[in-house]
C-alpha cells in the first residue's frame, strides 16, 4: 500500500512539473511572438476605415509587392462575415491609397458551401479594384499556409498583411520566419462576437505555428507559380 502511495505521489509531482513547464513554455512562446512583431502593426480608426496619412506614406515607402487580406469566414455564399468585411474594406482602402499595387486574397476554398475566395473576389471587384490587380490563393487553408504560399506561389517578398490585431502577431511572425519582409495593418472596426474565444484559441495557434515556422513545414498544397508582379486574372478560377 505504501509503495502505491509513493508511486501515486511521484506521478502527481511529475504531472505538476510537466504542467508548470508546459505553462511556462506557452507564456514564453506567446510573449516572443507578440513582442517581436508588435512594432510592425499600424492601426486603423475604430468604426471608420481610415488610415492616417503618415502611416500611408510609411507603407508607400515600404514598397510592398502586395496587400494580403487573410480570410476568416463568410455569412453565406455571397456575403463576408463582419470580420472578413472589415479586412476587405481596409485592404481595398490601402490599395486605393497606393500602399501597394496588388491585392492578394487568401482563404479557405475547401467546399462549394464554404468558398471564402469567391466571396472575397466578388466583394473586391465590386469595390472597383481592377481584376488584373487581384490575386487569389484558393489554398490558404491556414495562416501558415497563406504566408508560406505568398512567397512560394506568388513570389511576394514584401507584404502588407491585413487582419485583426489579435491575429496580426502570428501572421507577421510566420512571415518573418519564412523570409518575407512584412508590415501589418490592423482591421479592427468593432468589437466582434466571440472574440474572447478567438483570443484563447489564438494562444494555442501561436504555439503550433511557432514550431511549424521553426521547421519550415510545407503547406497543405503547392502549385504553379503565379508571380505577383504580373496579372492576377489567371488565379481567379471563375
């Protein structure tokens, strides 16, 4: 009986030590991802898609190849979610102000019922962006895949990333580790429903992509190169 008690006590201590080490690693990784990227984020005005003139000038001087808008869900087959709409609006505004000559739309095109790229492309064209300046990545199934493919498929070397603040840190960190020169523009225009859950989930996502970027894991799909410097029409797939 004493042996069993000793064994259980040791097992409990081992579990506690592993939990403490894991918790510490979680904190350190998240802190590193945020700390190394937070100075690369430019913020828009909440409730109004407005980018300060000095920020736009800084972005122009950055000489980005494209503005990358990361997908994040749709309401139905024709309508972006509120978060995605805000990302698109900010990306389109940046394009119109001359921050970069191209827009790269990247998202989940896994099923006919959930085709983020169809919705994003339609929205961007209706906003007046010329078709040739819009590039579509239909295999951006994750943030990591999107950043990896921006370089490997679209030959983008300098990228302005558009997404909400909580997501920016991870996207920019991945980009940097994959050799992309990145800047971020936060697209937060409101307080989004379910944000606490997203931010909790993001803690684990940062850890996952920290190691994927370290190992330079391949994306889910490769594909034919479509240089961002040319026309994006061939990437539309419609």
